[in-house]
C-alpha cells in the first residue's frame, strides 16, 4: 500500500479568488448575509488538515428569515405560477452554467470533502444530469388527471407545495444538493438548503453563479450555512415548511423526523446502510474482487449504500479473500488533488477516529483482522487518512452490525442460496444489497428476495436517473429520489369532484 502527496492539479484562478474571501456568507433572499451575531466556523481541507474558508454560522433567527424569504417567494415571485416550460428552461440554464464551470465546481468539491478529483467531477456531472432530468420530466407530467367515476365529474390537479427544506450531509454535498433541489424547483417550490458544516462551499458557489447570471427570482433558492445543532435544528423545526428532506445518519434522522412530526410536515429521510454483497461460487473472481474493492475504497468508504458485508460462497472463500487482500494492499492513498491517488482522506478527525475505533471494537469482540488497516500518513499532508481494512468472523460482531462509514468490509462465508439471502437480510438497515453470479436467473431471484430498497446484480452502488432509489428500516422512509416518484413528492394533489 503506497501513499503520495504530489499535487498535480493547480487551482483555477476563479477558485482561488472564491476561496480567498475573508468570509463566506450565507445566501438568503438573493443576497449574501452574515449571522446576526457575527458567528462563524472554519472549513478545513481534509487532505491537509488546514483551513480553507471561514463561513457564516447562522442562528435560529437567521434561518427563520430564510424560510420567510422562501415562503414570500413562493407567494409573490411568480416562480410557482410560472409556465412549466419556463421553469424547466431556468433549470436547464442552471445545468448549463454548472457545466461551463465544471472544473471549478469539481475542484471546490474535492478540496471541501476530501474526494478524489475524478470522483468529485463525476458528482458535478451527476448534479448537471439531475437538473436536466427533472427539467425534462416536469414537462411530461399531467398536472390535471381526469378520473372516470359513475355519477360524478372528477379530476386530480397537482400544484407545488410551497417552501421546502433540505438538510444534506458531507459525503456527497453537491450531488445530493442536486437530488433535492432539482425536483423541488422543477415542481415550482422554493427551497432552503442547509449544507453540512464540513462541506458548504459548493452550494455557496452555486448561489454565486445563480446570482451573477440572474437565474432564479430572489428567495427561490436560499442556502443557510451553520452548525447542525443551531442552523440544522432551526431548519427541521420551522413550521412554515411544507416538505422536508434529510440525508444523514439514522440518529439525526430520528430527531429531524420528530421535529417534522410535531409540525405535521411530510419528511423524506435518506439514512445509513450496512449493505451486503452476496458472491456465489460461479463468479469471475478477479473481476468481482476488483469491483468490490473499488466500491469499498470509493470516497474512502464514506458511502451509505456501499457493500460493507461481503458474503462469499464457501467454495471460493479463501481464493476470493486472498484476491481482495492483494488488491486492497495496492490501493494508492494520497491527497485528493493528486492524479495518482486512488483513495483520499476521510472528512475530519472524528470520522478517522470512528473508523479506527470500529477496528478496535471489532477485534475486541472476536473479529479477525484479515487486512489490518489503521491510520495512514501522506508525506507533506497533515490530513485524515486511513488504510482500507478487511475483517472476518461472526456477523453478530459490532463491526458487522453497525455502520462504520469507512473503507472497511466485513467477511463471512455461506453455503446455500437460502443462507446467503438470510444473512444479507439479517440487519436493521435496508438500503442496497448486491448479488454476484453468472446465473442471471438466480441473480434475479436473489435480488428480489432482498429486504432492502435496492437489489443490484453483478454491480454495486447503481443509481440511475428514472429508477426509484430509497431505503427501508434504519435506511430511510418517506419516498425515494431521482425518479418520477420524486417529482410527484413535490406536487400537492387535490381531488376535485362534482356530482352529476
């Protein structure tokens, strides 16, 4: 396992200029605002452990003002009543503007969350694709559906709900901003986005572009930066929202859902995962090992839908594990802007300690360290690096039951198809599992038997625009994303009936 710190990509002048601001302000009602009490927080480059920005830490009164701005814009800006084709054109212009600045957004995203540059670039492309997808889909929706019932004239009309709140995490900040904002805006709603305090910069850069190009009326898009216990709590508890979306941990998701429940606000929660990969004896061992190692090391394992439990048929267990160990040892750990790096840092010291702590807890509970893992150092960088690790043993182990959110997979053998399915489903989570086999009939049978929102075949982390993506159990509730059902979530139906 090697490490590298050669930074081979210089920042664009516009990125350097953006980061050179003495204070990154929040964006409310079309203007840049500071916290009412002057509060701030620092944003750190996870690859170097050095500050890259100081950001306004909004308080409850500041967040409430942003929600008021969104509510006023819904009522008075014309956005909600704008012809669908005009709203869709605005979303396409946003996508075009981001695409024209794709390198700048990618550099900001990579620096902000420690994501390998190429992966950040893919996230920016996903944002672009998401905005275009919902801009097009909104023009295909039937906003007035006639219902044929005896003795009555009846139809359902669909309207935007109003101001919508979004709380997003630090692992996919720009991609997830797109997943939330695009369907809500396409349907005619107004938005308040609360990014994670670790990674607010790409959302703020988006607001900069939106403002400069005059792409949205004031108040339609608001970004409220701040700490979770202050700005995040203020978003989740505001009674003026009509829809709420939260992506993050089950623990915080419960708090958000509780706040929304008190205000009777529908909430969509996309939460954690402990996905399984069920690997049968007829796979191509080298190809499958390459794909699973690539999945668990992608964004340093900070992916909720990742395969973190590898269930491997007993007939190939030793050979498959050996292949994975060699591939994981060869992963090049480095600074996220280094073109040679294959895996970057985790997002902050807390996350590094969490990963290392689960290795210790897992071993203490009886797990075998197949590949040791541990802390990593990258020369010239003071960031938060860890090595990929493999553990094995009883699936009752804490490291096999709880979400680690790092480059750590837990291994166990199985003997029959029924056992593989049972072990995959033996979890409180239910986001995404995968089945690996050359027998596609078996693959389809197993995928349909998973107790999860997604069952993938000979691949993992497969999220496609147009296909519902959601979780069950501790992995989420309230509907999915990136599909027609998502757009419908942001349209309020009303049934209109006249007796004949």
